């Protein structure tokens, strides 16, 4: 009996493990988005709350009401530039001094680097951005509640002459500006110099023309910026994931520039909003 029973169990395990995953329908009801939103909000309060929400009275249900009101019935490619202001204002909270991190072109790495606020806070490490990170959405005037039920049909960030203001692009623009207005202390910007351009014109290192241009714009505002090629902590983090890379055998400070070019600006006490206008 023991031998037969064991055979049956092994066969059952084999059958279960042979099933392939079936992709879900791309349809998402508004109620599902609400559950996802509220779940992320509560999870954020649990994971980040003790460090930065303090005695904040942020109400997840109230935030959802503001988001739904902002998105409902909005045109997919001409989203109102002011629609998210109530939500963004209501979701603001404390971020520690010297922890603000802005970035361009390095999303997967910068999220790893920020370490969920343990090292720095990107916009996606704040409640405002966390609730929308990796989420697709838009309005649809033909739906009874004004929300698109097939998020994959929303324009996202693929903007062009015929679609310049999508729900997602307007949200991140609004949220980033609000976040920048609250930046204080040492503010950091991470760019990826291995892509072109890293900042408006061709870039390779801190001494490149485009980065000098960026530094000049800070200086015009009375801000003294500093730029670091391949910061040591960034280098070590990259090598921990790709230790076989020949560049990871280079550890001396003099040879650090041979690493894949990432660099950080450390900008003292500036408000990003006023720099890029």
C-alpha cells in the first residue's frame, strides 16, 4: 500500500506542475482598480508608514475618490493638466532631509538603489508615486463611470503630435513638480551616461558638454552643483549583480571611470521646479 500511495502522489505532483499559466484578460473593472489602489495604500502605510507618515491622517478611501474624480471621463490624449492637484496635495507627506533623489533614464536601477526609502526617496518611493507605479489607466467617456476598462488601450507615455497629454504623463508631471517643490537639504539626481542623450545633448561623463550645460543652469540659479562619475556605492551595487563583468575587477578610485557610466549630481538646497522653467 505504501508503494502504491507514493506512486499516486508523485503522479499528481507531476500533473499539477505541468499546467501552463494562462494570461488573464486585459479587462479591468473599476472595482478591481479600486481594490488594487486601496491595497497598495494600506501596504505603503505598513511598510513605509513608521518612517515617514508619522501622525499623518491620510485616508486611503479619500485618496481613491480624488483619483477616480480626476480620471473619470477625461479624454485619452487631452487630459486636464490640473486634474490631479487635489490628489497630489492630499497624498503629500514628510520625506527626510537629504533623501530626495531625482532621476532620468535609470528606472530599474534607481529603484534598486533607493532601496524603498532606506537610502533615498524617489517619487515612486513616496505614497503619491507608489500608488501609480507600474499601473496603466485612463478615462473613457463612453463607459458608465468614465473609466477605461481596457488599460492596455490607454496611451501611456507613447505621446506624439496627436496625443500630448495622457492620463499617465500628466500624473507623473504633476506629481514630480509637487515633489520637487518640497525638496530640501542635499538633493540628488541620477543620470545614465551610457545612453545618449543623458541630458539634452550627448553625454559621456561629468566633463562632457551636456553635463557642463546642466551644471551651468544650476550655477545661473545661484546653486553650486557637484558631479560624481560612477559613485562608489553605485559601482558596488552594479557589480553585485554582474560580478563577471571585467570592469568589476577594477576597484581603484583612479580607474573608476572605466565602469559603465552612471553618475550622480549632488545639488545643495535647490527647488527643481525653478531650475527647469
